[in-house]
């Protein structure tokens, strides 16, 4: 492709509305254009990246035994009501009525449709297991689209659905998909880690996310360097410290004029926040909920929502709090009636707390659970914290930032039972099909790759998903020989099968080099009067500062070795496993994006520091 014909306009400055690195660079590189809030047009460079990601995904799904089909974007709302997920998705579901007053929705995911297909075509255990997938546009009416392609309302996704005879079969399909996903990210040149996750509106009893580690990631991942436990902040658990035991004392009132926050209260009374009880008010499905948690913890709203089995959860407004008869800043669970109450289990890990007195400017000392108050639900609803004890081994938890680039779910039978997806077992008995669901958002993966790999100049694409392999950059002068050699080199490279962006513009070297760095194409070949005198061309990898001269003679063969070798390392696991390892699952992979090389390590720490390698769970 000639740059002069490419449908692209690069920008020196990022638009003010771009709030993430990927959003800024995608706009500056002329790769996407916003059409509406959370709705984007993908321009030619971005579309090439997405097509490469799509093909890698397709090949790995096929290799795992998946069968590709295409399910419709339009779905009847009735199947969502039948599955019980209509309320769970709530306003996220785009709904409308057609001219015949039939209710339809734009599919945010396709579990219901897939289960419907299975109910028609799966008759006996001989038809199972089954893996069906498609790559198609999804629609979700996100309340706050943000981060460019990281949180949108229209996006392309690969979603695969597994169908098995029992839970053991589901485990096999689930592990097969975990491995297929690892292969996808390996081949894309993107190191990921697998973490436990909340199932959310999708449902099911177990789920995992694939996280691409990035400092700018919107998700916090808690992990244990000792045992390998890892979970996102929504799911992460920890062992909460128990306070030093004290004999329960009698309740006393204490005046606290103008003191409304836990921090101010602790400072005023000279006690640690852990000796206080925090009151937080929520509205769950339009009902006010009183939440009590120890003052040194914060509420995990996902855990709270799950505990309440609520479809919608938000902080209660001041008006809602007042109507419930609660005194903001001085509320206490003591004597609360007619309101749902939830307590974090931390309130049972200490005695003689300070809590509100349910009247202005007053608190109570020596409040104890369950002596002085009860709750309707007592469970873990706290956010995990760095330094807390690991729930598996007791070591201290650490955290890193990441971006979700894939999510897999064990659905079990709740959707198949409601949609009538049954089969006959060997004895002729009717059994529900066990389902799994597995999704990868293509645009999000592209944006995450940029968040993970960029510098001040622009994008640094991994070779397997770069829009082009080579940026051919002649620096034109009055010498016609430069143009002739540039045209000849372009023709040779294209004939040899390289994907080349030929910058044939009559622009200054600064403009061309800036655009080359911004677009992030892995290899830049620069032809100038200086290199021409030496019958050579300058090669620079986008990920490196150094340059080298390659002879024009035999250039194609040299590049095949360079690009082919890097591509092979990025796309395939090495054939020689470390001695003593029986399978890939016996070790962990550490991947270096700079050299496309891998290390294989048994029982490593979570991240291998200091030499550029990041863990890729095997």
C-alpha cells in the first residue's frame, strides 16, 4: 500500500476527549473515528489489525475442535425472559419493537440462541461434546462508555459455546478453551495471566479472565507470589486480620460534633479506623440497603450485589437515605428496622467498636456484634487489600494492573434447563446439557495491545498483529535513483509476500519518521542518498533504538530470515520442551516482547523481574 493512497490522516496531538493511551494513539494514528458515544468506525489500518487477530482466533478455535457458524444479531426478548437473564442485563440490553409489535433486542451475547440451537439438533449423548462459535458484532448499552475501545456499546467478539454431557465433560472443554486462549495470546505476541473472576450478568458458578498486564490497566489484580493465587479486584478474597481481643464493655455515648467521616472520627477519638464501624447506604433494585463494614475496609460492590442477588446496585441518594429515617454520618445498625441489612464478616473480628448513634453529632463506644445488633446477611463484601493474607497459603497479597482481554465461564445447566436443551443418556434418561461460554473482544484486544506496548512516539505493534510488516521510507532528493530503487524495492518485497506500507510522500524525514513511529509498524526500512552510496538500506526495529545497514543485494532473503524467524517464535511454541517436563502444563512460560523469546520455568514467582520477561501461564 502506498501511503499517498492510504485512507489515513495522522495527528500530532491527541484530541482532548481521549482519556487512555490506546484511545489517544488510535485517534492520532488515524485508525479509528468515533461516530457516537461508545461507537467507532474502524479505518483501514485498524481493520487490518482486527482481521489478523480474528484469523489467529479462528485458527485456534478450529484447532481446538470448534465449528464456526453465524448466529443472528437480532434476538427475541422472550428467550432472555425464559433464561431469567433479562433483568440481570437490565438497561444494558438494547431493546425495541418491530412494526408487528414484537419485542426484539440487539444481542449482547448469544448463550440463549446457542442453547436454542442445541435443543433442536442435540438428541443423544452421541451428539456431544460440541463446540460452536462465531465472530460477530455485539451491542451493550453501557452506562459510561470510556477508554476508547476498552468500554464501548458496539464491538466485535468471538464467542464460543461448549456443550457436554456432564460436569466432568465441561471441565475438559473448559481446560481445552483455556489452552486455546493461551495459544491465541501467545500468537498475538501478548503476555497474559489467568485470574479468577466474577461471572456477573453472564452467570455460572466459575469464571476466569485473561489479563494483559499494563500499568494503565483499568483492573486491579491481586496475586500471591508464593502459591500463584490470582483474582481480579471484584473476586479477590483475603484473610482479614482479627483485632486484639478485649472484653466487651458497656455502650457509651460520646459527643462528636461535626465528625462524619471514618478518618475524622478515628483522629478525633485517637483510635485506629479498624476500631470503628462504617455505615454505607445502597439502593438495590430500588430498595435501600444498610451496609456495615469495619472502618479499615471498603465495600466491594460486586460482592455486595451478588450477596443481595440484585440486578442493579448503586449508592443511595441523600433523599433516599433521609426517607429511610437514617442520619448520614451518624448512622448505626443498632435499632434499624424495616431496612435490609448486610454486614461484612470483618465486624465479627473485633470488639468494642465505635459506631454511629443514629442522631446528629453523636457516636457510640463499645458496640459489639452480635450482642448489640444483628444483620440479615453476614458475608465477605470487602475489597481485598495489598498486604492482606492470601486465602490459600497465608502469604501477603500483592497487586498489579491489567486489562481484561478474554473471559471464560462455566455456565452449568441453568440456561440449558430453561431453554429446553436436553439429551438422552446411555440409559435413555433425559439430562440437561452442561454449557460453557468463552469470549474475546477483538477491538478491546487491539486497544489492550497498545496499552501494553507503546512509547512516547507511538504504538509498538507485535509483529503477528501489526497492520503491515514493513514501513518502506525513501528520503527523496533530486536524485532520481532513490525513487527508482525505492520503487524496485517495493515491488520485490510485495512479490515476496511481505506486507509493506510504502511512504511515497514528498515529505521531510522528520514527518516520515514521526509517522512511522506513531503507526508502530515493526520494521522501518529507510533508503537515502547516504545508504544508496553504500548499496544498502537502513533497518530499524520499532521496539529498538539501534539501526543497521542491510545490503540491497539479497534484501528479500535477509528480511525473510529476520521476519520469518521472529514470526515463527511469536506464533509457535518451541518444539523442545525443557528436560523432565511431560506436558506444557508442567511449567510456566515467560515471554519477552522485545525478542519474541520464551523461558520455561517450574514453580516460578508471579513475575520474573529484571530481564524483560513476563509470565504467560502454560
